[in-house]
């Protein structure tokens, strides 16, 4: 399953590089990328993802519980 997610993230980044995309799609791509890195114990990704969810930044739906799970 991780390979499938990685492929999805790579494809989204390729799309972003190739043409203009909506902010929503860029936010989705960033969330997917950070989630994959955080799930692989990347502490910088965990901190950033926790901040995004806890504070509802970048049009990502605010979810304090989920944010705290990445920050703890």
C-alpha cells in the first residue's frame, strides 16, 4: 500500500510541476507527502503535519486530536 501512496504523491508533484494546479490540489499533495514521511518516522514531517492539522492551516480541515497524535 505504501508504494501505491508513494506513486500517487509522485504523480501529483509531477502534475504540479507540469502545469498550474489549484491550491486545494497542492494542499492535498502536501498532506499526502507529509503523512507518508511522518508515518516513516520523519520527525520534521510529524511536526509540520501536526501543526497543519492542529491549527487547520493551508485549508486542511482542523483536527486537533489528529494534530496532537503527530505532535506527541
